[in-house]
C-alpha cells in the first residue's frame, strides 16, 4: 500500500488521502475495541454489526484481505455456529491484519 | 418511475448543480466525498445521520443529496422518503449510496431516489460520482434507473440479515398504537414512529430534530424537562393517577433512559388511554346504577319486613292468651331487628355493610320502646367502635343482640329500678368480643344453658355457630352474655 499512488489512483491530493487514512485508523481503532468488548459479552448480534462496519470501511479503502477477514467473522457471528475459541481466533486474525495495515499507513503519514 | 418523479426529473434539465449534501454515518466516506466534490468546485455539506440531514436542509437547499442506506436512527429509505415530502427540496436530486446494492440488485428505488450508486472502493468511485453529477446537470432522463456501479462490487448476501433486523424493528414500532419517540441528550427528537407523529398531529419529517418539550403546553413542557433531567438511568411515568390531556386525548407518558456502551438517549412512550378512561366512566355509571338498584331492593325488603312486623303486631292484639302474645311479640322483634339492617343499608352511602354503632343505637331504642319499661326506665350504655359489618355478620349478630336485650328488658330488669344495660364491643386484629351486661336479677338459680328450652337461647346458640363464634352466659351482678367471633373467617351466605 502506497499512499501517494493510492491518492493518484483515486484522483485526490496526497494530503487529502492522508486525512482519509488517519480517519480510517481513528474509526477502525474504535470499532476494533467495540468488537472485542461485544465478543467478550457474547453479544453475537451487535458484534456481527460491528464486524460488518469494519468490513465496509476496509472495502472502501480497498483493503481486500482485511475486508475478507471481517466478512468471515461476521458470517460466523450471524450463523452463530462457531465456538467461542473459533471466534477468538478469528478476531485475533482480524486484529493482526488490521495492525499490519495500520503500521503501514502510519509509517507513511 | 411514477408520474411525479418524471415531472420532477424534467424540471431538472440543464440545471446548475452546485450545492451537495452527503449523509453517511461513516466519517471516512464523508471525508472522501467531501474531498472529491470540493476539489471539483462543489459546495459540500456532510452530516453523519438523517436527523442532522433534515435539520441542515432547513437552511441549506442542496441540488443533490447523497444518502447512505444503512444509518442509525433514520435509515436511508426513510430519510429519502422524508426528504421527498419537503416542498423546498422538490428540485433536489437524491442519490442512494450503499454497499448492500449487491444484495438487492433489483431494488426498486424509483419512489424515493433519482439514482442509486453502489458503494465501491474509493480507488474507483470518484468517476462514478462525478459522472452522475454531470448527468444530473445535463439531462436527468438519461440517468440509469438501475443501480450504478453494481459490477464493481463483489456479490454478497450477508448484510441482508442485519438490514432485516433493523427493518423488522421498524415495522414493529410502526405497528404499535403507542407513540414512541427517541430523544438525544439535547432532548431533540431523533426517532418517532407513525403513532407518535399522529398523536402530536405533526408529520414525522417536521417532528425530527425538534426540541421535544416544545411540542407540549408550557406547564407540561417544564414538567417533562424536569423529569428527563432527573431520570438518572431510571424510568418515570406521568399520568398514572391523573391522565395527561393531550388535545382531545388522555395519555400516560413514560420516560426511559437508554444506555449502551457510549451511546445515551431517552425513549418516550405515549400511551393513549382515552378509551380506557371512557370504559372506566361507563363502569362507574354502571356501578352507580347497580347501587341505586340495590338500595331500592333494601328499601323494599325493609318495607316488606315492616309489613310482616305490623301484621304480627296486629295479630298480637287479637290474642287473649298472654303467653301466645309474648311469643308473637318476640317474633315481631326479630323481624324488626332484620328490617332495621335493611333500613340502615338503604340510607347508607356505602352498601358494603352497616355500621354497628348506628345500628345498635337504633335497635336498642326500638326495643326499649316496644317493651315500654315505664315507670322504671332502663338506662343503656353503649361502647361500640365504628366498625362496618357486612350482611352475613350483621344479620345474625343483630338477631343475637335482639334476643339478649329482649331478655334483659323482659326478664332481667323486670320491675327493677335504675335498670342498666351495658353493651360493648372490642375489635382486636379482626377478632370481635361483644359483651352485654345488665344489672338485673341474673339467671335463675340452677340455670344450665345447654338444658334450657328457651327458643331465644336456641336461636342465639345457632346464630353464634353461624358466625363460627362462641357464646357464653353467666351471672355477674346481673346477667352477662359474651359473643366472640372473627371477622376474618368466611361467613356462610344468608339464605
């Protein structure tokens, strides 16, 4: 992921794209915290909605891998079939995926 | 597209597009749209929810409004419908934007929006947005009636369930007859169901964002403000004892503090109890009618008993035999004592029973008059609390007292100077103790209650049983009778 090339691809200034990236991190940080809290409370419905939100934000930013991880977790939460260990595992994968993107973005801001 | 929509579209031909409003709860999307549109010279306003969108449209008339489909409070469909109803926005074009387009590719949006743009990665979204605006400016009739950019997003179908859940709740709230409101902490209406709008006689689009207390008369508005500010996480209801008058309706209003994570709001439920109040009025009138009827029954029973007593009295005067006359007089007294109870009930305000103090005063006066103790008048002392007895207790007790006082007047105090009858009743934890004492000659020597052949004593014994109580008779400087019974015990119904 390269901020300069992404900005050019979208057709906006680098500074504007940096603002968008910073907003993405700010909001996704909150969403990840909320998701963790909802999973801890075993609130499947609310955690599915939050995972859905993360997925949408990631898809807008074109972070397909992150969007896929969020989608996978959302599906598991909606079907309610996964054991809590499996959900924890998927949350961890999502969190790690997000952290690596976050680090990449922050290194370019 | 319906006729109206076509008309609106025609008006939009060659229109200058300048002012844009973007409504999306995702701040990243808002920033993206703001950047893309501002850099092209458009005047852009962004808001993150439908309530704010309605508010801003009072001072800012956008040429194009982009509306996200899934948002809190008012979702995109509802917001579009509300925006469509605003006359001042009749020239504005509405564009739905959503990532769930892939899940509902055939969604017919023509009633609520002029176009539908699939929410896609920012990387490829800008040309679609700008192209759409150019089309609005150029010739609206060329704008696709299908979802634009659908081929750019992956097919998926996992949001439907979330969307269904939200719509399901919306349908439920619309179907209830109570008015339901959600307020933010500034007490502005951020949600109202159909019943709520109808109760306040204002359309939903006008109600949203309004300061809730301002919808009520000043006194009630102040009351509402005080209640909401002191809710402190609890619920509160007004109008329980005395319903609130709201227009031509009687209502109850319940306030509830909502807290979830960092989210805070207040819900208000307005319940129309006009029909309930009307039903209560009918029941009250019905009850009043029944009470009148019951009083009339007591009146007639009393009259009939008096007729019987009069017939017995008349019969007595034709009988030469002293013993027979005595028996008929006793029978007459028994009938009179019962008539007196029905008389008391006829005059009483409360038909559930007679007050023993009033009843005994009248009964004793009546007996003293019948037995005519002149020239040796009998003094009576009553110590009776104001206790109300229902018919099933009052009738047997009245008959017992009638027998005991008749005995005192006829036998115990016969020819006795300074005759005195003391009657007292003590009630302790629903246990009653009636004591009747006279200072007369007392019981005959060798008197044994169980072996007595007196009809009066037999009646007393049976009636005490009927009260599930006990009866005792002994000498104590005269004759003393004690009847004990409980008001708690189920008494047999009078037959």
